[in-house]
């Protein structure tokens, strides 16, 4: 625990993290501007919008590098490979080189199922603070959060009115099936892909998503399926179990299928092309309206 805290403090320092990332890229013979550390969810987002997936991956690279480094050091300690965090940057980057997927599987077996329900969270939308309450909170407990919101003078809203990312996190904690899981990283070509499935069993990887309505579900399904394919391909599972909870219908759709390794590898290759100057197809225009990268992407300027 003490080691985890010390490492977290180190990685929260932006200058230190950047220096470590720059040094790691130099060690790999990669230019500083080259994208190296990726998140599996962002890569799978290529199926929603390739441009957004690349923008988000560039924005999040340092976060995924921090996850990569944190896991290597903490897992090395749990496996008895080290007993303290190394002081030097190069020595810190060396930690975990000997960790195998079999070691990660050993750590997975000691993991408990997914975390408990996320009941409420205060957010700010367009300058207005509000409290979002999980619809699965029992009536008596909801009254407690309503009193807190009244005390703070802010409105209370349901998860269906929350931003999609918060709605997804909130409903995921109460609607998804519970399995143990673990985060790990995998080399692929010149990249390192970091990911944590919603669940891992001996038989399958599990992915859970939420969406507002059945129309959007049709576009989210390919993302969820290929994300599970990535997990299955890299964590060496033959099956995938994917669920999408549709808020308006209050129903969960389930697919259990073989992992499509060819689909996972094709996605990685397409994503790599998109980060190397190839112009991917434009998404449907309505997807651009709420995209946080709209100003950078300038979709209205495309033919």
C-alpha cells in the first residue's frame, strides 16, 4: 500500500510523468511526437469515429503510460520481484520487464469481483452544479441524497440526464454482471495497448456498455464487440460476452460469441494507419455535434 501511494504521488507530477514518457520513447527509439501508449477502449472507438479515436488517444497518452508504469511496479511488488520503488528514472522504467501474462493470470485469481454501486456524484454542466443519482439506489437511500442536494442548493437528476460517460460509469456499477478483472498492457507493433475488461473468467472476457436508446445502440454495438475482441485476443480468451443496457427501454441486450482475432488485428492495423497520416473515412455528421474534438477536427471543412 505504501509503495502504491509513493508511486501514485510520483506519477501525479506532470513534469515527472512527461520526463518518464520522453525517456521511455527514447529507449524504444521512437520520436517524442510518436503515439506509443494506447487504451483499448479508445482504439475500439475507431468503430464509432476514427478521427475521434486518434484525437482521444493523443490526449490520453500520458494517462495510459502512467497506468502502464503503475501496474508494472505494483505487480512486481506483489509478485515479490521488488521491495521498494526505484529512485532513478531508468531503473523505474526497467521494473516489470520480467512479468509474464501467466504472472498476471496469477494476480487475477486473487482479485475480487467488480466494485460496488456508484450511488451519486456532483457534477457541473455549463456552469451549473447538480447531483446525479443512480436510479438503482433504494428509495430510502435516495431520500438521503435528496436532502444533501437540498442542503447544497443544487438540483438532483437521474442518470439518464447525466453526461454519457458518467451515466455509463454509474449504471455499470449496478447493472453489469460481476466478475474479477485486472488491467494489463500488451505490445503490438510499435505500440503498447493498455486495457481492463469489465470482467475476465476462465472462459470469456466481458464487456458492458450503456446507451440512451435503441438507435444509438446500433452504432455502439460494433464498438463493444470489437473491444471485447481486443480483450479476448490479448488476454487469450476464446469467447466474449457483451452486454449493452438501453436506458430508454430499461433492457439489457446480450451477445456471447467466439472472439474474432482477425477483427481485433484488423482494427489495430487500421488504427495504426490513422495515426500515421492516412485520412480515415468521415463519420456520420450527427456524431460530430457533441464531439469534444470538433474544433480541432473541423468536420464542416471536409468534402
